[in-house]
C-alpha cells in the first residue's frame, strides 16, 4: 500500500505543473463571484489587461485563473481560503495595486455529530501513517493544474438527494472541535447514482480511511472535484468522463453517520463552495 501511494503521489506531482492559466471560454460567469472565505473572486477587469501584461497580474500573492470569453471579455478568477481572516484582497499589476476588493465576513453555522466508532474519531497510532499519506495524496490532487478545454461551466449536481451539511460549517465530533467542513453533503439512499458534474479526467479511484471509496476528477485549468463515501466506484484512473456520465454509487464508507455523498470542489489548490459552480442548486441529472 505504501509503495502504491508513493507512486500515486509522484504521478499527481508530475501532473501538477502548469504555466499561467489563460483559457478561452464562451462562459466566464462561473464560478459565481463570492467575496468571502470559502468563496471565489470572479472579477471583470478589462480596462487594465492586455495580452502582453497578463503574466504580471496577481490577486493577493497568487496568479489568478484568467478566463477570456468569445467577446474578448477577461475575468480574473481566484479562490479565497475558508480560513482566511483578510478583510480585503488587492489586485496587483506590475507591483502596483490597481483594484481593492473588500471581503465579506461570512458566518458559518456549527454542526455537531456523534460518531460511534472510536477509531474513526481518535485513530490508533498504527493508522496515522496511512492517514498522513492519504492527506498528501489529496493535496497533491488539488494542486494539479493542467491547461485543457474541459472547464465548460456550469456544473451539474452529481447526485439527487437532500443537502444534509453545507460547505464551511464549523464541525464538532463527539463534542470536540474539528476541521471545517470542506464539501457539500448530499444525503441519499445507498446505491443512488453519482454522475460526473463536468467533463474531466479521473485522477484516481481509491479506498481511504476517512473518505471511504473516493474518486478524484481533474476538470482542467486547476479545477478539481472529489466524491467520497461511495458504495462503489465505476471508473478507474485515466478514464475520460463527460458531464452526466455515471461514475459511482452513493454509500456510507469511511467516517460517516449515514449514506451520503461528500462532494468537494477545489480551484488552484484551494477548496471552495461547490454550489458556486452550479447554475441552479437542484440540477442533478436525475432532476433534468
């Protein structure tokens, strides 16, 4: 298992290299502009940008994703970490601030759950190396940034069901504070279909300690999504998928209180609210 995971990390690292993200796209409206922690900046800034100086633009300290529409409108897209304490973000060109974006101090609710299996709450020392290795694999997958033509947003909901836990909630497990919730939980009966929300390439399909059966898909241009706690995966590494392709079944593997899909989306290495990539909240394939 250790050798296999090391090979997987090496593969993901090789996939992670990219130069500046500039993509011609007919729709730069997504993800939705959401200037708060866990959200995404989507700023139209044509008056300052020309092809010769796109490489010099920064949002904060990072290079943004640059979306250029068929009308040559340019949008700068950059994620805001869920844990950010910033009150504003500056857009910098040639070391000069050209625009300042105020950030909203969004409040996320608390979520308190009880896990009966004590090993899923406080794992034994023997399990910790596995957990650390899997965390490294997940971060390597989030950092992948390949220039492709996959990202034709918006996404569709990957399954039908009831939203049981939204992105960003402050979690308490058995009364103790834990990391923030970095995905959208959709409760559904075991065996409910799970679909690819957007075209992409399957990075891996594995079984992890906390996440259970999990799939990671690279949608291109730094946009990654994952699907956890599956009953089963129906795709394998390097499988190309189209929006709406069946990829798995809802389950209750890993650390769960019941059957549900945990859906995460990250852009440029930062996990953000998946609903920002949807045209509507309730547009899964089963509801179309």
